[in-house]
């Protein structure tokens, strides 16, 4: 017999908030790494979109964006 735990939206929000607070306060290096990767992924997605709408984006431009 499988038991399934369910939580409501309020509990989900509280759990996510607790995890984020712990990451930011106790695991700063890991949090920074996660955020950096997220920003890099967003920059790559934007570059891909720009390449699909217009001419292809030069690889050197993408690398320059990612390296800041």
C-alpha cells in the first residue's frame, strides 16, 4: 500500500521559502552557483531566440555575453 503525502499551496510556499532562506544564509557558495547557472541559461536562451528571429548570432558574441 502506497501512502501519498499532499500539501496545499500555502505549505508549498512556506517550504520553498524555508529552502531558499537556508540556501542563501547557510549555503552561499551553492546558491551563487545556482543563480549564475540560471543567468547563463537565460542569456543562452535569449541569444538563441535572437538568432532564430534574425541572422544567426556569432559564437564569439554568445561567449562574450556569457563571460560578461
